C-alpha cells in the first residue's frame, strides 16, 4: 500500500494544495528570473545609452569651452549678487584676471573711463566696448563685451572723409566770405596815413579791426570744423568751463547791452575732452543768440547732472527757429545772417559729437530757442 493511499482524505487534500503551491512558486520564480534577466539587459542598454549621452555631452562642453576660449568677445558670468563668477580669456584680457570674484559695477568703474551716449564703454586708452546681457534663469547674468573700436574708428574716418569732401566747398565759400571783410579792412587801413580828424581816424581803425575779427572768426570756425571738434583729452571742470564762458563773453555782452546769466552747478563735475573746443562751441551759441536777438538780448546758460551726464542749455529770447530749419541750421555753410560764417553750429555739433555727446534745439517762434548739449561725465558722478 502506498503512502498516499494511507493518508486521510483531509491530508490528501492538503498535500495536493501544497504540491500546487510549490508548482506555482516554481513558475513564479521562473518568471521572476526571466524578468530579472530582461531587466539586466535593459539596464545594460540604458547604461550604454547614458555613456554615449555623457560622451556626447562632454564633447559638447569641450566644444563650447574651445569656442569661448577662441571667441574674440569677452564673456562674463555674474552671480545673483552681481559678482563675476566666470570669464573667458577675452574677458580676462579686457578686465584683468583680478576681476574674478569682484562686483561688476566696481570693475566697470575701474576699467572703463565712462559710458558714452551710445551706451558704449570707453577705456582710458580710447577703446570702445559694447555690452549686452541675458538672465540665466534666476542663476545670475551673462554679459557679452564686444570691442567695437574698429567700427568706431571707421565711423570717425568716414566722418573725416565727409569733412574733407566739404573742404572744396569750404575753400570757395571762405575765399568769397574773406574777400569782403579783407577788402574793407584794407580800404580803412590805407586811409589811416591820410590827414583826418582824430575821431574819424579812430572810427576807421575800429571798422578795420571789426573786419579783421570777422576774418579771424571765419578761420577759427574753419579750423575747428576741419579738426572734427576735438584735438586733446584732459579732465574738464564743468564749472570752470562755464566761468570761462562768462568771462570771455562779457565784452561782447556789454557791447550789445545784453544780459548773460550763467548758473553754475551746486557741486562741480568733470568730463574728459578738449576744454578749448568746448568753450568755442559754447561761445558760438552765445554769439549766435547775441546776433539773432535784436532788442534787449537775454541769454541764460544752465547746467544739470542726470544719469552720469551733464546737460548744458543755452536759452535765448530771440525770434525762434522754424521747424523746417531746426536740422538744417547744423549743416556746414548754412546761415541766415549776412555776416555769418555758416560753420558756427556745424562746429558746435562736431565738438559735441567728438566728445560722445549730442546737441538738440527746441524752439518756439516768437518766444526763443534752447540749445541743449548733453555730454558724458568722466566716471560715475552724482549731483550731491
């Protein structure tokens, strides 16, 4: 008799259930084993793909690093606090290695002289840099610093070429304009050795002197325009410039029985440029006002500092300027006065633009005109 037949029905039932459980366990183990093997194969594929992806990422990083190293523009990464976190070699060349870890606004003030009206950063040796920025998703800012000195020099050469092209017109116009006052001066001087009353002799001498001064004004304007408005770079005190203007114009103001009010800045500021050229430009504006205003000339010169720029306004109570003429008056050889050189306002614009600034005119017919010169300061200077 077998062992199975000796078991009770209950035991036989339990034995059968146990055998079925073992069979199910074996089947489940086999399936788990197969699934584990398949998972291992899948994991191996994923690891291989990750390895390839990491290799490609590393290659991309290396290419990007080589590109940044070779990029002629400076690339600077700032953290959230505005400190320089990373720089490429071009940025190190522009800013210096010691800029690493320092605040950008401090580095900008130390490395660059000022930011001109075009938004370009200008160095102490006259190089021009243009900056652009982008936010790195809340992880700081990236700055791109491009050297645009060559483009600026090309612009200056183009401007110089245009001025040289104007020299032909200037020579013909100047020869014509000099001939009349020169003939007048010659005529009066030739009469001075003739017997005449002392009053008449003094009158002839004064008229000859006025003609010679007119010739001097013509020549000065021509030379200033030909130079392009700027011949040297030096610190210029704005208040000193305004004081010199007031002193230089006093004889002419008294002669015209005019009033000249010059308001100095409460706290002086400094710009970089050619003080004599700037003084000449301001004198041209005041002289124009004295010539245009026929009765009781009132001229005000005001200065204001806004956003690291100084604004100088020359305000008169003259007849004003028609809208159609507001741009034309800055063209060379254009004048509405018989004794005008046609270069005065052209010189003003050339001087101001040579200093990285701009000049605009606002006018109301019958009320007067305001010429506004805006010039960049030497560095971050705030009115106290």
